[in-house]
C-alpha cells in the first residue's frame, strides 16, 4: 500500500474557493459526490483532500475562512 501524504492546505483552500465559485449553492452536493466517489473507489489519498476541502468550504461559508491560508 502506498503511503498517504497529507493534503497541501493552501491548495485545498484554493480549491474550496474555486468550488464555491463554480458550484454556488450546490457546492455541498458536489462535495458529497466527490467524497462518495472516493469512498466507493477506496481512494484514501483523494478522500483526505476532499474532506479537507469540505472543511475549508464550511469555514469560508460560515465567515471563518477569510484570512490567508
């Protein structure tokens, strides 16, 4: 089994902002689909990235992610 590397936090913040911009109110459903696909394929590396992106999206939408990351 390959080692799982930690996701790049700055990249995840950027991808979270891009997902919000692209998917708007549907960003939650989009993230759920991506996470489900990773679970289905047992892709733990990408799962960890999507979970971090989901967390970043939540923080941005709740006004806690406005700083530089």
